[in-house]
């Protein structure tokens, strides 16, 4: 009987797993070191925690929600639990809202009802067909996420089960059994991991939890929203080959596992990160035939791309790829 391989796609995913384990270990270390740390070290720990959390959400957990690393569902469930503790939210819920909502509606513009079907769309709170203002999108989104995480801690009373009023998650969960039950059970396990890890951090140092962890978590959520904003700012939501923004810098794509290939990711969200350059080659003719945005800087620094064409505006299509 042939043996099932450990890794579903490539052993190189061990780098993502190692990052996940290391992040949790570093977080615990920062909590234990807080009491005797110099103010400069505390500030450095805050920055470090913010960056590693944002990186996990943007790269590590994002890749995992699309393409789980292991052949074994049980190992993937454990990774989901681990990174739920790392990113302060359920990775399985992230999968439902991101893969089944965002990648279905692709940052759509407002419809006749005045809203968007993509709940994370940059147009959702915009006016006159424009994107929402950056600060509003980034900060309001972070505040909403923080409030959601606060409500989830109250789920302790029902052992973190997805409640009947959580209609958004219930609607996104699979309608087929036993998959639906498995997904909702994973959200429950993820939430338990998040809340229990928060309790662990507070036990180690409630001062660190209050003064460093929670502000760093909010800052990381804000960074994630800035990243998402400039992954789509100016793109054309009506064109499947131009509805997001790519950045092809070699260094960034090396350290971020090809995260810069975002248009390619939109075209083939089920492709493993190692295959995204191949997706670009496969669709090169269609991509080159459209006016689309290629950023000279990573999305987090998108505000530096001052000459970005705004393809979402009528009449803004002026030729091929900038």
C-alpha cells in the first residue's frame, strides 16, 4: 500500500510552519520578558509583535487558507489552531470570509443597493463610485475586527460555538455534510485556541497583554487593511484580468512567498504560492492585452506609487500594462 506524502504540495512549506511555531514562541517570550525589560526593549517588542502578526495574516495564514500544507486533515487542523493563536482570530473563519467571499466577488464596486457583495471591498464605504478613504478603511476595519474578536471571547459561555446570530459565517459554511460540521467545529477549536492563548498571555503578564499585545494586534490589523487597500486601489473590478494589483520585485516575492503576484492569485486562487509565476506565464497574453496596474512597490507601500492609474474610473483605460 503506497504511503501518503506528508506535504500536500512541497516540503518548502516547512518554512511557513517553522515561522508559525517560532512566532508563538517569540510571543510567549515577549510576555515573560516584559516586567524587567527596558522601555526601549518594550518598544522594540511592540514593533516586532506588530510586524510578525501582520506578516502571518498577510502571508502565512493567507496562503494556508487557500492551499493547506499537509496531506493529513488532522495536521492541517492543528496548524489552523496554532495560527489562530498567532493571529488572534480563527483561521477557518478567515478561510470562509476570504476565500468564499472576497475571491467570489473580487473587491466589487457598489451595486444598485448601495453596498458591495465583497464584505472587505475597498468600495464598500466609498462615495460616487470611489474607494473609501484609506484611513477610514484601515482604521475602521481594524476597529470592527477588534470588536468581533471581543465578542468571540464572550463565546466562552457557549464553549466558542458558532452562534445562531452569526449569520455571515453560517451562510459561508459549506451546505454539505459532513463538511459543514467539520468547518464549524474547526472554527470552535480555533476560537478556543485564540481565547486560551489570550488567557495564557494575561496570566504571564496582564500588563504586557493590555499595554503591548492588544495595541500591537490593532496595529497589525491596520497594516493588513493598508495592504489589502493597495492590492486593489485603482484596479478595475469589472475586469477579471485587471481587478487587482501585482508587484514583481524579486526581494519582496522571495521573503513573502510570491505574495506580490496578486493579480495572478486572483486568476487562480487555488494555485500554490510556488506556482504563481507559472500562472503569470500561462495568462501572459490576456494580462498584456489589458490595461492593468503593476506597482513598483509592495502593496504595504502603495502610497508611494503616486502615478498609479485609476482604472476603476470610466474612460481610464489607456492601453496595456503600465
